């Protein structure tokens, strides 16, 4: 993949002043307040207009509850490159089609943008001090490049996920959610629990088509075929 020099520069010049002091929740939704502080783009374009100002973008990064997936399931997700699918096929061969992995899903809820006095590092430190005084443990303060401020946010999301993954995996393992279930072809218990909930939903009037699609994504329809067909008797 070709990466522009400007993009690489933005990554290299992005740094976190305040990192969350809590991990991503394993069994719930996590909301992180973010503050991305940058030098206004007009000062970079015209040094004669340079003033002691910074742009502060505020918002929330919402992380859905982490979910277990398998290489088989990942191969049925839409929107990934062929290289990503090839990696999943390789993982299925190396570790097994039902080897558990953790899927993280995020969304960005932008709130506002304001211009404040002071250079970015000073402004970021002021915001960080205020957040610490308020004991806002789920917040992040980032200094980045104005044109690529969302790259700075994505870099943080990647690092935050990486720092939480082993913690989330330990909690899932301790709850038995990664244990393979022989009756379902070795599918992790978390997936089996999810399928059970979908069966209950169909019995209450939910969509059998959605259940069939989910069984196909996990690659376990043959283990549930008789039970699925009995829903229509």
C-alpha cells in the first residue's frame, strides 16, 4: 500500500498527552472523551499569520462490547480487502476455522470545534490537567496535525485496542467464553450463547432468515440443521 509522505508525517508527529487509565470494557460499551489539539492549518500555510492559537476538536469514541469471532466468521464479513481475507484463510489453516479472536467496533461522535489561545502542547497539557482533576479516567488528549486530525484519532484507537486486548481476552477466558463446544463443531462458547439467543428470538417471532445467515457465517449450520428445521414444524 502506497502511503503519502504527508500522511506518514502526521502519524510521526502525533502523540498522546493523556491516555485513558482504564481498559476497554470486556462486557459492556466503552465511551472515551477525546480532545485532539492541533495548530490551525492557516498558520502552517502562512507563517506571517502565525499566532498563539490552537484548534481543539472534542467528541466521543464509542467502543461496542468486544465480541468473539473466528476465521470462518471473519471470511463472511463484508468490506475488507482481498489481503485481509487471505490472512483469515491462512489463520484458519494454521489455528483452525473456529479459533477465537476478538472483534472491536468503534464509532466517532464529533461534538464541537473551537479556537483557543496557546500553542498545541500547552493547550493539551491544560486540558489534561483539568481532566485529571475531574478524575475523568476514560478520556484522551492528543496533539496532532490539523489536516490529519482524524488520523491522530485512529492512531489512538489502534493503540488503545492493543493495550486492552490481552485484558479482554483474559476476562473472556476466565468466563469460559473461549472454550470450544464439541456439540457445535468446536465453536467458542460465546458464539454458541449468541446462537442460542437467536433461537429464542425466532421462537418469539424473530426472523429465521437472520438465524440461518448467522449459522452460515459461523459455518455450523449442519450442527443445528435438525433444530432449525423443527422451527417450521
